[in-house]
């Protein structure tokens, strides 16, 4: 059975581009298109799609309103937001992700028609496959027999639950006395909602800085920081070049840039440097880029959390951090939007504790306050 997709955009051109990209993905059936928010709601009610690609900025009823109305109507369709790379587009997209949208892509702003078509396909294909995988997992957990839709790839293999339990049991009784001086977090697909849950549960007097890499383009991470400010007791900001880390402050890597930790002149002043270095793992910002710098300049001084996201970004950096005793927490499969980055770290053997998203803040706080890891 194919994954049934509804394409929503107010421009004929982009409806066509998205539809063509989707048709190239094995196991996908484009069942209809809509040119407005109201038309999208009518088509969704009639066709009952599995997935909707939704333009976030449309005249009349915008994508956020459509998302809210879909929820009110009880629709179980997943949503991938299609956004322009603008301040308003970034703000709307963050709100959509926090309201349950699966992921987002951005509309190409440069290049010729063929390059733009390729860019849309390359952005959509892994997200559609990840959505299909998540949908299959949810079906299994609900006790229903899954129906194979999008062609499976090696990017999303199953992880035996027994392995998760063994890892968690192994470290439940472990006690470490050295407190970290910083918390490093890597996250991608599903990140805004996951960060809202985790950060909102951390106390205002956490006692250490928090440094985050969330895969996002320019102008989106500032909107993410603004959104998290309203939900968190900690201070939250988009990082700037030269920032000296302060306790009880959350620093988010700027979209479209790389961010690393430095120790200028061996002063001991933990300093963030924002660079225009090349992407790593096709990511800019990259989790590996940050983690590697922390391992190099502040060995044994950090703890790390790897959250929901596609791909394997962060795993190589965690290998380096682990050599210096860094404790690593991974989000569990069931609470992830996409169990990619955590799975990669688990497979590499660099994870100490695998727990649900809702419990991660408690694990962090317990260690900082009591020096305890993974205590029940």
C-alpha cells in the first residue's frame, strides 16, 4: 500500500515541483493538490491522506491555521511544512513544528529550474521515508499489522528493544562524582518540540551553560530561540561569535553557520566561535563540529545529549568525547520523531543511558545536583 500524499501550495509552480519530487520517491502516491488553506481542509476531509506537504505562508488561511483545523478535525495525517527562508517563514515554521508538524523543507531561492527541482527532491525524499518509518513504528506499537509503504532503506533499521534495556540496566547503578561544566545537545528532525519539553523542565539555577546544535537554515534558529525563551526558566539566545559561556544560559548555534568551543590563549574562558566552515554530514550547523571542539579544548568537562533526528551527525564527535569520560544520554526510539541520530550513537557504543524524552531533564538535574546518573 502506497503512502498517500496531498500537496498544498498557493502557487502552481511549487505545487508542480513538489508533486514531481514526490512521484520520484518509490511507494508514494500524490492523491491531490490544493491551492489554499480552505481547499486543503476540504481535500484532506475527502481524501484522507497519510501525509500533507503544507505551504506555511498562504493568503487567507495560512499553514498554521490549517494545522490547527486539521487537529480539531481529528486528522491523523502527518505534515511536512514548506517554508520560505525568511524571518516570518522561520517564525511560522517553528510554531508549526511545536504544534506537531513532522518536519519542514525550505523553498529554493537560488539556481535554475532543474537545480531547484533537484533540491526539493533531495530535501523531501529522506523526510518522506523517515515519516513512513515512524508511521510503521506507531502502527506496530498500536498492535496493528503494518502495511509496507515507502521503500525501506538502511537509514532506518530496527533496533532491538532488548539492547536498549541492557544498556539502560548497565548504567543504572553507576555513580560519577565529577560534575560537568557544560551540557552539549545535538538534535535535528523533531527538535523544536523536543527542546521545548527538555529545556522547560530544567531549573533556572542549573549551574552550567547549555550549548545546542539544531539543524536549521539561517533565520530559523533565532525564531527557535525566541520561542524557547517563553517556555524556559533558563536564559535562551542564538549564539554570537565570541560569546563567553555563562551558567544558566542556553546557546543555540546560528542556522547556516558552524559553531565551536574555543579556549583563546589558554585563558580557560569557554568561548563560542561562529564560523562559515564547510558543512559536515551535509549539516551546517553540525553536531560533530561542536562536539569535536569540546573534546579537543575541554576534555572531560562536558556531558552530552543526542536527541531525535535523521542521519548520524554527532556520533563521531561523541566517540571523541567518550575518550575523556563524557557521559552520554540518548533519547529512546519511542519518544523520537526520527530515531536516526540516537540510533547511530547507540550502534557505535558511545551511549551510556537511553531514556524517554520526558525523563532526560530529570537525569541531567540529578547528576548536577547529586552526582547521580540514571538513578531510578
